[in-house]
C-alpha cells in the first residue's frame, strides 16, 4: 500500500491544485486494485492530506483532491 500512496501523492503534486479524481479515475491512472486505492485514499483523508467531496447527485462516487494549505 505504501507504493500506491507514493504514486497518488506524486500525481497530486504534479497536477494543478483543486483537480479531483474518483476511485475509478485512480484505478485507471495507477492500474492498481480499486479496493487498495480506496484504503490508501481513506488513510490519506484521515491523516488530513486529502479532501473528499461528495456530489449530491452521486454520493456513492466521492471525489478526492490534495488538501490545500491554509
């Protein structure tokens, strides 16, 4: 899972701030198991590194982005 974490953080630091990706997007980008990706994203959120946004029309499809510095 550490390898997946590093890949996610590498992509997030290379893209413009505010870009959001779903778990499915991460699966396509990284080519890894979506369940593992979801666990890493949940860990990053719990650690305060990621933000999760849920669209009212699609609450089952959260969007993740790097948390902006205050």
